[in-house]
C-alpha cells in the first residue's frame, strides 16, 4: 500500500472498529437488563445497562456517519448493507449468525418465561448480528476490505 492509501486505510479501519465496538456494547447491554418484579426503583445494574445501550448505539451510528462522510465520492458500488447478503466472508458469517439467532428469537418467543438469561443472550446475539449484517455487507466496509486486500477500488464504476 502506498503511504496515502495506508493512512486512509488506518483511519477508515479505526472508525469501522469503533462503530463495531459501539454496536457490540449496545447488544451486550441487553444481557444486563435484569427485570426485577416488585422493585420500586431501578437498581444500579439496570441504569448502567441503559447507559451502555444508548452510548453503544450512538457510538455505532456515529462511527458509520463518519465513515459515510469519509467515503463519500469514493469509487465502489453503492449498495446498502441492509438489503445485501453474503458480500464477503465476514458478511457471510454475520448473515448466518443472523439467521441462526432469528430462529433462536422465535423459539424464545414461543417458549415464554422459562428461558430467562438464555432469552436475553439470544436477543443480544440477534441485535448484534443484525447490526453486523448491515455494516459488513455495506459499501463502506466493502471499500475498506478491498483496500486491505490491495484490490483495485479506484477503477470501479459507481453504480
């Protein structure tokens, strides 16, 4: 990689990893949201998990917005990660995990109250895999992935 491309790659990768970390914190917070029936006020764990939820969500979205601004006008196919499947190996892993966790979500919906912490873990996995499906199948990640693998991104026609 040339100097400018290497610097660009490092900067884009930083924002991508920050965004992924934000979405991970967002999903992880769902595990710690404990339902305590009969309690008058929220306990510390519930408040901390609520802060983690919103901070992680905002951090993930902010990272994607920064990436959008930094990759605006750059070559590459313009596609939205929400509607694309299996665009690269990381997207494949995210899509398979999304499908498996969606099945788990349906099982926990029909199984009901007896699932406990397992239900929170499945929902957390579903939220994270959905976020990763959108991120890892999107144009911004595709551009960074091609930069990393030294594939030609400059000669592609924008669609």
